[in-house]
C-alpha cells in the first residue's frame, strides 16, 4: 500500500513522498546491517529486496543531544 506523506523540507516548503505503510509483520523481515562508517551493526528491515535502517525519534532536544554524545564516544 502506498500513501502520500507530507514532510517539511524548509520553513515554507512541503514535499510529497511515496510511502509504503507496513501493516502486517509478514510484509518485512527484521535484520541488522553493517554500515561502512559505523563499528556496530544497525537495526533495519528488509522490504521488497531493499534494506531500510531504523532510527528512534525523540521529542526533546536534550534527549537527542544525550544520544548523539553517547553514539559519538
């Protein structure tokens, strides 16, 4: 299933990106991938023979800074 998602690029701009909404567990396979610039594998999913890394979103800037400092060590 493809949907249109509006995402903010700059203050006044909006872009429409085709997005696949995964509703069922059998639509993807969880895995870990190695990135050339990272020491440890990254959580990811495999969808239609393409890999997508996962990331965590935070609400507070202080949380982002704490994680960035931890990852940067």
